[in-house]
């Protein structure tokens, strides 16, 4: 893994020269830059916080040219005190404090009318000044584009694999935009995991991750972000979570005692889908509040762009599990509002880290659209998505739209954006955005056309040769639930 400073990652201590000097565990303080062992070798890291845990003093480190998501609590043994440390610059700290004070005063002077109160959602708040990533500007010729003809084979200058990931203004971002090579999803995922800016909510950047390590079933997880578990858990070296009831415990003794008493072997809901690979359970947040609240706390450790609210009553949770002789093991989930004013079919979606990059995320996305088809509605995920979520959704949209266009071309049928949206249960905005991102919409001889470049056709032919698991719609045992007004609202 070779991290690089892309998408907002910056070299620690790049603000100017610092004083060098020896330090001890007692004198090392917040703001110092020291050599800290990571992945078997020493790396420059800035100390962001210090706390005393049961196993001793730990330091929260931001490593040089590493994603903020990879910050971690490290013990004293991993810090090399033989090297001189860089002490914080007093003048720079004073300037930071002054800037923060000025910004705070400016916010207080802002009129109340200008401050839009965020909606009461379980998750998902757009940061101040941030635009939802899928807003497609309406143009005068949008009606013409909706009735576009279809052609196979690209025109010169059209890059079929340009996914338009969020670009930055750095030289690295400019170089990436200029690159003409085909889109490689695995490379993009690796970049996002090691160097991409995973934080869309600026307030979360400065929040120190409070949980160091989690034992979850037979896996040991290392959280990526802050999650509002009780404060006493931040003093523990490891937290234990029951993989069936999602209860959390601070020590092995209490956790073992719980495991002997816990009889739950699957999520506490109705099983609405089962095949030889996965099962899906539907869980009402109003009926299973404790379980759903614990699920939200767990998922917040791996999602940075969500704001967690305590009330889960207005939401349904669709949980995907794998089965063995011990029970149904949580793989991932998505939640949706019982009644969404914006027509969203997903409020929050997550595949747990130990199951990522194995095709489970695609199954979650497909299942959400299969439910939308049963409801007879057009669905779309709530914005903003995380960057890994955006990548997965764009890949899903691309594959399904190209498959549909190829099948309609073989039939000789005329294709419209509304027709694509209706057949795939996607919103017209998502369809049009995908076509625009891949530059598949062209204006030729006085009319709008949808063009499928040859490279995309070849990619789909290769993809069909791979054995890929899919949701079988015939096995879904589900009817759209109906709710009273009280069950659709917040219980505050």
C-alpha cells in the first residue's frame, strides 16, 4: 500500500519550520510530530490527542500522506524517542486560535433565517455549502434528450469509461483528469481506501476516533470514524459486540456472560428473502428500537458522512446475512424511510469492512431496486453518498443501463430516458447523470442520441463470463408495508 497526498490529504507539519528536540513520554504533547511505527516502518505522524487507557498512555496519530481514516491510537512502544520530534509552532497555534475565534463570532452574527435547520433524519446530512452529487441541471432541450435514439459504437473523442469521480484542484487531480486510460474500478477503490478524502462532513475531520478496536464475532475490526458510544468505552483497549443482538460490552468477562445467555441467532425481523447464499430480513425501527439503535452505532464507525439520530421509528432496516450452523451473520444493511418525501429508496447503506470487495454491496443495491419495482416506484439513494458508495452505485447504474440498451438495440426498439428509468426503477436524474458522466449522450444531425462505445460493449461481454451472484426476484416474499401516521413520524 503506497499512500499519496490526494484529495485533501496533506503532509503533516507543512505549515512552516519547527523547532527540533528530544522528547520523552511525559513531555510529548498534542501538536508534536514524531516518528511512529506503522506497517513495520517508522513514519512521520502528528499527535492529535492523548489519553490514558487501561493498558497505558495512547497517542492519536495522523500519519504523513495518509488518509484521515487511517489515523489511529498508538501505544508508547510504537513511538521512536531516539529521533528528535518537531515541536508545535507557538505563533502558528496563536493564528489558528484567532481564526477559529473570528469564525465563531461570524457564525453568531448570521441571521436565524439564513440558518436552515437540518431535517430530522436517522442519518444523512448535507454539509453546509455542499451540493448533492447527483443534481442534474435542467436544460431547455431536456425533452429532446428524453427521446434519444440509440447507436452502438463510440464517436471520436468520447471516453466511455470516464466515471467523473470528485476531482480536486491539485496537480495530481489535474493529471488524473488528463489521463486517457480506461476506468479501473479496483484502482479507484484502492486510492479511496489509502489516500482519498473519505470525509465529506468537515466537522467530522477534527473528531478523534473514540473506539480503538472492536471484536465482532470471529472478526477484529478497527473503526474508521467516531461513533457516539458511551464515553467510558473510549478508555477500553477493545470493545466487544455481540454479532446477533449487537449489544456492546467493555470487557471479555461481561461479554462471555452475555453470550451464554443470548439466544438470538438472526436479526429480530421477518425473513423476506433466502437463497443458497444470503438472506434478507426486514426490521421495523419502531418495533425493534434497541437493535436498530445498536446497528446505527455500529455502522457509524465506518461512515463519516452520516449524522446519527437516536430515533429510529420512521425507518425500516433491510439486513443482509450469511448463514451457517451457528446462525445468520450480519454482512450489511440498508435503511429506508417509511415515507420519503423525496422518493428515496435508501437512506443509509453499508457493507461491513470484512465483507467488502466481495460483491455484497452490489446485492444490497440490487435488492433495494427490486423492492422499488414491487412498489411500482422509481428509487434513488439519499444524498450525499460516501465516495465508496458513490463508486458502487455508479458501477451498478452503468452495468444495468448498458445491458438494457443492448437488449433494446437487438429488438430494434426506440429508447427514451423515461423508458430506461421505468424499466430499471431508477429516477430519470440518475439515468441522465450516468449517461452524461460516461459521455454517452451526443447531439448528432439535429437530434439527441445515446451512444454505447465499443469499449463498454466489450467490457460487458467480459463481465458476463464471470460468475456473479444476483438477487432472484422470484424468491422475494414481500409486500409493501402500510403504516399508521404515528409509526411514520419521529417519537421526539
